[in-house]
């Protein structure tokens, strides 16, 4: 009777009689309570009736009995998507794919979820896989549908034709944002997936300078410097005013030892975008490699003038000051960088910077002159509270340590002494 009720339930569900199907599946469950397929089928009927939570309950029971039931994982993903439970839906999709690598609908659904999460490169990748699987399975209709969906997520390169009431372009598919997501995908470890998506973008829009510049950056990260150089050069050919491409090629040339060529690219980039801090930093580093320390310091100083809160500019300048044995200036820059990291609550980089500062101070004169730049004191109260905890509330001890440092190193801002005492206590110095 179990099979009879089961077959009757399937027939009623196919005919749209979902209540009748549920009744038959329940009768079958009386004699077969461990049969996962019955819970799955009853869940489908509940879902078709719009009773999503009840459907999810049945799918969950089915998966508890058969964890490798890929169709059930897919069905629960779809139900969870209906409830906008995107993490839960993605978990089920990944489970369905795990037990069915050729499961095209799961990849298609993954594309939809990624699209809703604005993860466009991942969505394109999923749609492309689904399209290939559908094509292999001789389903050209769904294959083309997935290709069209992937194409729709490509960044729009040209403005739409002028019409009486134009529809504004979605800001979520600008080239800048799309390729920024590709770079983030590479940073998260999916470097080849990001390159594949860049390849797809170039196939779709072969004159897209952004695509070549993005792929050049990805190839650089991968270590394929020749391919990266080709891509950056192609980006510049397509868009001679792309400061991003010039900056990328300049950094690549610097890495390859072509320091003069790097500086030429950075010079061109700065004529296009004169306020890009990171171009100044990159040109400064190229000049350091050429032993042009004074001009390198000039570049780092210009970067600081543009963005006084960029700690890398102070660190690079400090390291260059060390090369010309200007230790006092190097100490000042390390201290300023440390202050910025502390304000950002980036304690790892803050501690690393303080350690380098400590090493440098051991080599510096015992009485350094007063710094020319006064660091920010916005963290003064936070530093005092931190020090208060370290001395177990005995502020007189903390004050003696501060006074001793002031005698040894006069002329520094109050924040500096607080930070130095904290560092010494935390490191047992």
C-alpha cells in the first residue's frame, strides 16, 4: 500500500491537487516513516500551496534521513530564497552541487542568489557554468537563458541612446564597481575565478579598457608578469587617459626592475590624476630603487600633503630617511604612522610600527630635537585609560614612568609618552 499511496500522491500533485497529494503522502508515511522521498514530495506540495515554512520543515526531515538528496537540498534552497534567507539558500545550493556536480539548476539558482546579493562576478560565473551544463545536457533553451542572464550583469560600457524618458543606469553595474568586485574576488583567494570572469568580460566587450586593466592586476597578483604587461599596455592603447592602467603598468615595471620605465608611467598617470596618493607612493618607491632618496622623500611628502591620514606615506618616508641616516625624521614619521593606526584601532599594525620605532630609537641620539609636527591627541584619554589598567589603578607609578621618559626624551607630544610607556609595560621593558 505504501507504493500505491506514493504513486497516487505523485499523480495528484501533477494534476494540481496538492491537498489530495499531501493526504496520500501522509498515509504512506504511516508504514514508511523513514522514507525521505515522502517528506520531500510532501514538502513540494506544501510549497506549491504557498505554505513555505511547512515545506521547509518537510525538506529538513527528508535531509535528516538522506543528507545526499540533492533535489531536496535544491528545493529547500528555493524555499529559503522565498523567505530571503540568502545564507541558508546558499548553504543548500552548495550541498546540492556537492552531491551533483552536473546539477545545472543548482548553479542557475546560485547565480540568482549572488545577483540578489550584488555579487555580480560570482553570479556571472555560476550562470556560465549552468549554461555549459545545460548545453551538455542538450537543453539549449535553458543554456541560452543562463547566457542571457550572465550577459545582463556585464557592466554597461556606453550610455544608452537618448530617449524622451530615459531609464537611469543602475549604479550597481558600472565598470568601476564591477571590476572592483573582481579584484575583491581575487583577494578572497578565488584568483582563477576572477581571471575567468575578466576573460568573459573581454570576450563580451573587447574594447573595454577597464577589463584589460583589471585582468592585468589579477595577472600581476598571480605572478604572470608578461600577461599582465600585455593587458596594461592594451588598456592604455584603448584608453590613453586611464591613470589606473598607467599606475598598474608602472608598478609592474618597478617589480620587473625597469625603474625608469615605471617612473615614466607614473609621471603620465599623475598628469591625468594629480591627486592619487598611491601613484606618488609608487613613484617614490621606484626612485628609492634608483637610490634617488631626496626626490623619493619629495614624493612621499606630496602624498602626505594630499592625505595626511595615510600611514603608508609616513612609513615609506621613514624608511627612506633611515637610508640617508636622518634618524630623527624617521622616528617622527614612525610615531605619526603609529598614531594613525591607533586612531583606526588597527592594533596589529600599531604594535608592529611601535616595535620598529623602538628599534630605531635605540640607534638614535639620546636627546632628539622637538618634532616639527605635533601628532593628533584625539586618543589621549583612551591611552590614559589603557595605561591606568596596566598599572592596576596606581597612577603615581604611571606618572613616574612618563616623567622619566620626558627627562630622557624631552620635547615630544603627550601622546608619544603615553604610547611609549604602554609599549614598555606590555613588552616587559
